[in-house]
C-alpha cells in the first residue's frame, strides 16, 4: 500500500546492489525512488561487490548502528597467483606466483582463519589516517600501513574450485572484517598470492538476499504503490532486541527525551539486566530505543514517525 503524497517515509529497503557503483550512489538512488528526506545504509559494499545493502529511510536511520553490528554472510571467489594493489580485481597486478593450492591444502588451512583472528585492512580502505581516508593516500602514491586488528570469522568454508586458478568460499563474519584482506591472507598462508575477483553479500543480520530487490526493478516502481511493498518496518532491524510495552503517559515522556521510572512495576523488567537495550512500544508502535537504567528507562533514540 502506498503512502500519501508528501508523507514522511520511514523503513528499510533490502537492495541487491549491482556491480560498478558505490554504496553511496545506491543509497541516493533508493532515496530518490521513495522521495525520502534522509537515508543511510547498513554496511558499505565496494563497487566490485554485489548483494545485500540494507538501506534505511527516514527514522530508520536511527537504527543503522544495530545493523552495522550484525553478522554478515559473503560468497567470494579468489584468483590465485596474483596480488593487486587493491586486493581485488579492480586493482593493478603487482606480483605473480606460479603456485596453485589444491583443495586439500585449502581446506586444511581454513580452521586457522576461523574465530578471532588478527587482520590488517587493505591499503585501499575507508579507514582514516590523520583525518585522510587510506584509499586517498594510496591513490596519491603514498605507502599506506594500517595497524592489524582483531576480527571475528564465525564460519569459513570452501564452496568449489572451478579450475586451478580460482576458488569460491563462503564466510560469516563480524563487524570490521575485510573480505579482501581475508583473501590476500589466505593466499599468503598457502604459499602463493590471491585477490578477490567476485564478491557477493548474502546477508546482513536479518536482511537476506532472498528478500532483496534489484535497483533496476526498484527504479521501474518509482513513486508507485508497488514500491512500498518493498519498504520494511523500522523494527525489522531490531528483531534481536526485546520489546517493552509502555503506557501512553510513559511513551509521551520518552518522546520528549525524559526517563521513565518503572519502580511501581518492576516485573516488566524481569530478565532485562542493567544497561540492556529495549524497543519501547506503545499501542504496537515503536516509540524509542531505550536502556534499562536504575530500575527505569532512558531514551537512546526517539522515533518521530508521525
């Protein structure tokens, strides 16, 4: 069902990003389709990459951090025997090797790259050094050295080896993990070189590729009622966060940025520890994201969806 003309737009769109465009361009295109006042996304995809790009519109932008913290599922293909300056197929080949790892060697290595590992981000990344993006420094010819950091890889499996030069993997990873770095490091550990030639994101938290719509199809539906069938509620991003029902008076307090005292009905907070985040609702509608504090609620993000 469509929105009335001029009505604020709030919610999530699960976009299947095409190759060749930045995440920022994809978000801008979705924003135009819905005529939304503001938009954001739940995790950057490189121009080379395709797949799930959750786009937040309106008040849903306030829930972006919860999506960014979610696990991400990728399928990616490595090209063995070549390193590039960007660690992917868009870069310049810098070194080559004649070594091609076999399936047994690859599978034997994967446990070493599962769990908490140290990973050095690619030189061509959005990480800032002295206030300047690393990729800008690298493009200017600087030698960029980024500090290694701990990342989480929950699952890593070999999907197929279509030929001697390529291998396809699936990886379920935590926030801040670079698949380009993972591919580069796998190659080095196997005594060769590698870079990513294909990268597709299959899921970000609860947002999965099965529910995604292509930018091409979404553009054809622009400003029509059919487009809004692909607009998911703000709460979709918050499925893992417990809900807490409020009275109208309590909801009014949170909407004004004021804390709510639950001392008279502490049973409602049963099982919710100090500092827990909850979705505060009233009459079935999301009012705010709030934290449990000293037997009450303190608003974190108030939703203004009226």
